[in-house]
């Protein structure tokens, strides 16, 4: 029977951002996927803000040797700050300075070879040490406008019960082969203990239609499982395989978060997120609405005459 782990606050979040981002080529030839903007902020900023809101003060970025842009983004930009200050652009200065609030530190770890998500998480082991931690995939942008972010919801649950947690959402049956799929003993409120987890099963083999999305809270013993995990689907070291062996030892719950998830690892997901955030943006919402209405009229999708 899996046991509960120590009730501990989640302070560290790992951002595996060493993938090649091939779906967004040619843009990702020079701009990492995580730096693609949703209106005026890069994808990574949304994930970072969510982690900080959940109580994390140590952000661990697993990057590859070509991705200087992510580290540069979180570094201090002396010249730019000086110029903005001199020209009295205080609003912009605040935006540049507040990329990371005081008291939050960023640590960068290199994944020397893109051997998969599981391998990327394992690269963070020396920094995470012996405490439960979060893993966040910035491609999954989760928006919960008037309530706590997905990771905060999960961290509250994990800390209260001393369990791990993985964000899940229901997907149409024909999409199971694009996700890790879990089988849960039964749901109480928004959570249920995971009994099985399978990476990208065909609909006929899927144990359910509950799909894993990119937010995890894991115990430090996951590293032992990752070290023993061989190459799985796609020749990569899969985080899902390590979780499948972890659930025999300690409880990990599937957590149905409140909020809307945009899969910004796909073209349409990135566009949907951009539209949604533009329509809600404090400065451009009216203009965005007008522009979209006009485009739909011109295309004959709507007729307001
Ligand atoms: P994806 O499967 O989305 O791969 O990785 P990708 O390379 O980012 O994008 P595509 O499919 O080629 O367009 C899921 C997450 O795991 C990270 C990615 O950066 C992404 O956040 N990852 C993947 C690594 O950090 N290292 C790897 O070896 C593989």
C-alpha cells in the first residue's frame, strides 16, 4: 500500500525547458519556445508567476547550452534599466525589474543531451535535494482568472495531506495518445489516488480519459525511480514511467484543477491563449475585440449588418 510522505511546504519548482521545440520551427531556431509571447509576456513568465504564487522561492530552470535567452531574461538588464530610468519610463522600468520579485532566486542547470522530460527532471536533483518539489511545463498555460493558480491549488492539497499531486483534465477519447493517462481509484472533491499511469496510450488501451497536464508535485524519492528508468516511448526517459513505479511506494493524487488550460506547445493552443489574454488585457481588450469582430466579418463567419 502506498504511504503518505512528510507534510512539507513546496519551495522549489523545476522548469524543464531544454526541449528542442520542433513544432514551432523556424521560430524556435533562435527563440526558445518558452520565450514566445502571449501578448506582452513570454510563456515562461506565466509559469514562474504561478510557481511564486504557490509559495516557491527557488526556481530551477533545466536548459540546454543553446538557450541563453531564458537565463538572460531572468538576469538583471543594467543598460536597459538605466535608459528607462533616464527617460522617465517608470512603468516599463517596473515591468523589467519585476520579472522576478525580491527573495526569489533562479538557478540554472544544463541538460547536456535532450534525453527526455524524465531525464531533464533528474538533472535538477542536486539542487532539489531531499524535499518535495514542483515540476512545471510552461507550454501548459493555465488561467484561473479570479482564483488561485493551478499549482497553488495543488500545493495546498499536497501540503495538507502529505501526498504528491499531478494536474489532470478530461480529454476526448480520440486524444489519449497525446497524453499521459491516469486511472484513479475514485474522486473525492477534486482529487483521487492514482492507481495507474500510462504514457500516450491508444484509445483502446487507455485506462481512462483523464490526461496529465504540465503541473506535478513530487516527492524527492522520484529521483531514485528516475535513475532506474530506462528509455521508454520515443526513446526518451519518461517522467511518466518513473511516476508509474513511484505510486507503488507513496501516494500521488490526480488533481482536477480549476481553470482553463491552453496547450501552447501547439499552434492552435498558442493562438487561443493569445486571443483569450488579448480580450482580457487591461490596455488592448477593446481594440482586440474590435479587431477580431472585423476579421470574422470580413471572413463571412459572422454577419452583424
Ligand atoms: P515536449 O514534448 O513538448 O518537447 O517537451 P519540446 O522539445 O519542448 O517540443 P516539440 O515537441 O519538439 O515541439 C515537454 C517539456 O519537456 C521539456 C521541454 O522543454 C518541455 O518543457 N524537455 C523535453 C526537456 O527539458 N528535455 C528533454 O530532453 C525533452
